[in-house]
């Protein structure tokens, strides 16, 4: 029997995130695995190989790989030249008909027999790295249309990949991986059986069963259930659809059949899963947020309320966390509540100072400072300029000084 690939379900996604991006240096091989999501690697430097569906692809600066849930892969860096990787991932639900990346859905999932590794030309590599950095920057902030902005950037990456990806050599086709791809695409059909899949690929049912068992260590029903439940989890986390509708949408004939399969696969019911992992705004489930998400939400909240006499205790009450926990999160980000609040108030004070008609007293009050003296002292600490000096400098830069 072939080595059974590990199944990676959530990776580093926040519990309510559709996207994830990161940078890493890989010095040791990453073993055989597959995902429930789409993963893109861009090689910023170093050398190595990525084995995808049994085929080894060389990696070097500018290489980009795109793996769907039916791609089984392992990464082997060169011991002398470790791989510097920019990576991004997104959940499959963003490729749905109403998803944020539906524009590239049919190309990725159905109609394009692309090679999973492409080489980006040297003249476009700097631009590609910039897009990855922009995604990571968006990921760290919480503001309006954040997910839409990330989706647009990731779509740009996918389009670039597809432009340079070559068609897969038919001689390199591997039936086991083709079967995995087919089941991923047809899982919603309630009458999907091993026999029907066998007919689609002109194999016998027993041949299909043997291939799946040998290549993935799973029976047809085990693999189908895993794929259906993984997609059901995405809908439970990101939509308000009724649980029964999600069961029907993912291929189950009945409510009981869906509940029993979900319980066997995840150990809890669909309703319990939604309660545990779904976040809804700033409500009771906010504790499901990752620390990075919580930090982003705190920044957003402070930008909305910087002019008020807001305290850490009040912020903790809004988020239903203890003050000590919020202090820990802020410390992880290299800051503290007083410093973060000061930085946000100074940011808004700078905008007020650009309006020449505003008096210093009015600017101080609008930015939330208790007194003009505190405003002057804090502004000087963060900018090395007094508010008056800052205003004068901005006027000179804008060419509106009297001098």
C-alpha cells in the first residue's frame, strides 16, 4: 500500500477567515499531504523540488505552484539552498457561484488541465512579490471590504499563474489523482457511488476501490464523506444557511444521514460545529477569533471611538475578554493599549491639523485628548515635532507657506 498522505484541514486560517497568507523559509522536507483548501506557493529564493501527484517539479526563484484539494504533494528543499516561500491559501467556498473569486472558479476547478507548477518570468517577479506583501498587509488590518480586497489580490495571483502554466502532459496522468479530482467536483450529487465514478473513467468498480485504497488509504465512501463534510464545514462557518439545507447541498438525502456522517467525521453535530467555530460580529462568539484577528478588531474599534474617553477595561467589556488577556495580545504585537490609543489619536490629529482653520484647542479636543498640554506632549513624543511645527511643515511641503 502506498503511503497515506496526511490531510490538512484548517492550516493557519483564523476560524472565520476565508484567506491566509504568510512567508517562511523551508529548510527541511514537508511530508506528503493534501488540503481542504487551495494553496499557492511562490518561491522567492532557494532551490528544491515539489512532488505533486507523483511528479517531481524543480523549484527555483520565480517558481509558483497552485494546489487544489485533489493535489497530493510534498516539498523537498535543497539542504544547501533553503526555499524562501511566500504563500497564500483560500477556502474552496470562495470559488462557489456567489463566492469572492468565482471569476477564476471554472478555470481552476473544471475546464483547464494545467500543470500545477509555473515559472514566472524575471520581469514580473518583483510585481508578484509586491502582491503577496499587499495581501499580508491587508490580512493584518480590519477595515471595510477587507476580504474583498484580499480576494481581488489573490485573483490577480491566480490569473498570473494560469497565464504561465503549461498544459499537463497526458502521459503524466495518474488515475488515482484523476479519481480524487472527479469526486471533489461531483460530491454534491446525492446518488454518487463508486460504480458511477468507475463508469465515468471506464474502470470497474473493484479497480476504482483498489486504486483509492492503495493510493490514499481510504475507501470510496470514506473519501466521499470526508470531502462532503469538509465542504459542509465551510458553509457552516461562513453562511447562515439552515443546517438541513447544507446537508442537501453537500449531497445527503436526509437530515439524519447528514447528522450521522458529520458526527462520525468530526465528533460533534453540525449545529455544535457552527456554534463553536462561527463568529458573528462582536457577539458572544468573539472568543473564536485568533489573536491577530482580535488585534485587528481592537484597532478598528479604536479608530471608531478614539475621541471618547475609552479605557482598556471598557474595551475588554466590549470584546468579552479579560483586561490581562488583551494586554497579552497587544504585547505580542509589540505595543500596549495606551501607546496604541495614542498612535491612533495622533493619526487623526494629523488630519485635523491639515485644516488651517482649526485651532489647536479644537484639534486637541477632536482627537480625544484630555487637555492641550497632553496633546502637545504626546504629539511631540510620537513625531519629534510640536503640532504647530507639523502644520507648518505640511504647508511648506504642499507649497502653501507664506514664505
